[in-house]
């Protein structure tokens, strides 16, 4: 009896141990919860859907999305807090095309895993892939690329007698004014042109487009020449300052991407400068549930040109990388490879009109049919103007903050561009040190 009781207890204990072991094992596997830090601009429900597809395909790994702020400048601040604190709270990080040099020391080198997983790196646009390699270290994989575009209302162009979108900034000014004057009669909220004038990274992009298209160079040239203080750049910024309160709302100096999109999508602007993501949303979103007043009534074109005779689109885009402090670097890397793979990039192009980083997708028939501008504007994307992030590396953000602060001072009437850029040149010299010399733009657009 006693013996039987002992053996019974033993059996119970063994079974319990086995069960617990099993549960513990299962719990351990399930316990892997990756946190991915993702941007919050645009239709983020579609990013959730992509993450859900990964979770479904990878039992035992869960993924939580941690939403970033909207402004790229603020996003960098949050990422630097996580990484500075060596926090294991974030595994995968979505980061901007301008930050590999800043983030590199605190990110996993994905190079070995890229080889092990036999990722076809040759399928990416080389410039986009290589932009993430810092001193031989693969800091991230390009997820989508970006380029500034001119959105315009096709119905209004027709109504006011214009056959084509503006080819030059001067034409844009005339057209925006004429359409605005006409539309304001029945819609007091209507404006000619909306864009990103807030004091943040987005303004660096808009302003770089104005000055490059005017032959004013790249702020700091590829060879390290600090070129921003030149007549063409100054004229381009002064020109934009005149738009504020005239063809653009006074509040445009507080606008980011989503502010501009909201105005345009509500039918309250003739023209908008924005990134490709606004296209699907303007047409009601991939599932037709996004409220829009302009469905089928707009199109996109390259941005207008200034004195250079050519328009310029700022090169943007986002990468995925793994924090050096992740407790699950292998699983995190798996998630990065999944999301940046061709299949997910294709879906992203279709449902969010985000530009792929994989070259073959630009001739993909489904994408060409559903989002025609992606195939139509390939030269614009291939020739987009990079910000000076490679040459200034870890100092890029300081350079950009100094630049957009100077430009914002001009837009808000605190300064004129001549004074602001003379001061900026001094600040940039100080910031960048002796290796960087002041000079003329080395590569004026022709
Ligand atoms: C877009 C671009 C990014 C840029 C940002 C500025 O997200 O992809 O590169 O820095 O806009 O607002």
C-alpha cells in the first residue's frame, strides 16, 4: 500500500514534471516576443498585416509593434535613447536612409546572416543596399525607398485650362495662384500648394529639392565641400519663403507629411509635395476605407525645376536593422529578412505605394497596373538627390538640424536666406571641423 502510494506519487510527480517541462518548453518558445520599432506615417495597419504574416509563418515567435513618432527627427531621438540605454526592449528598428553612419556602432552586423540565409543582395539597387554598409558592416536591409513627388489635381488643371503639371517653379506659382483664386470663392480653406515646412528632417528634404533644382548644390558636397552659402541656394529658399501665406497656408511652416496629405486629401489644395505613400491613401487606401475627396482626381509628376533646368527629388527611404542589445538577434534578423524580401516588398508597393528597393519589382506587372506611377517615374527615383549623410556620417543629424533651422527662420520671416546661410556656413564649419572646406557646389545639376 505504502509502496503503491509512493510509486503513485512518483508517477504523479514525473507526469507533472514532464507536463511542466513541456509547458515550460512551450512557454519558452512562445516567450520569444520581438519588438519592432516602426514608423507611424501612412497606412500602418498594413505593416501590422505584414508582421502578422511573419508570425503565422514562424510559430513560437510573437511580434509587438512599437510605434515611432511621426517626425523623423523625433524618431532618431527615440532610437538613440533606446540604444544609448543599451535597452533590450527593441529588437528590430526601422531607420531612415540618412542614419546608418549614426546608428552603426549600436546595431548588429547583418553581413554573416545575409550570407548564411543566401539573401540575393544583387537584387537590390546597389546604391540603396550599399548605403547601409558602414566600414564593412551591414547595418540594415533597405525596406522601401522614397523620392519627393509633385501631386496635382487633374480635374482642377483641366478646369483652369492647364494641359500639364508645372515644369518649373515659376509655372507652379502661376498655376497655384490661379487655381487658388478661383477655388477660394467657394471654398475658403482652399490653397494652391502644400508641402512640409515644419522645423524637422522633412524640411531638409523639401529645401534640398528647391536648391538642387536651382543649381544650388547639396549643402555639403560628396567631397566634403561646404557649399550651402551660394547665390542659387539662397535664391531658392527666398523663393519658397514667398509662398508662405500666398499660395501656401501660413500654417505650412508647421506642416509635416501627414498635415499636407490631410489638406490635399480633403480636396483643399491644388498641388502637394509628398512621398509616394500618399498615392494609395488619396485614392481611398488599399481596402477603399480611407476617407478621401480626391479619389481618381489626382496624379503625380516629377517636382518642377528652377535655374538648373531639372527638377530634383530628395532621396528618402527606410531600412530594417537589429539592435545590438536585442536578446533575440537570430529571430529579429529573420523578421528583417522576411519583411525586406521580394514578396513583402511587392505587397507593400501594392497596398501602401511604398517604392521597392528590389529592382525587378519596377517591372512587375501587378505593380505597374495598380500603381502606375511606380513604373512610370523610374528615372526620377533612380536619380533622386541624396542628403549629405555619407560624407558627414555621424554628424549628419547636427548638419541637418542646423540647415532646417536656418531654412525655417527664412520661411517664418525671422531672417533672409543670405544672412541665414552665411551664418549656417560658419556653424557647419565649426561642426564638421578642419577637413571640411568652404567652396562652391561641386556638382551643380545641369
Ligand atoms: C520620409 C523619407 C525619409 C525622410 C522623411 C522626412 O519618411 O523616407 O527619408 O527623412 O520622410 O520627413
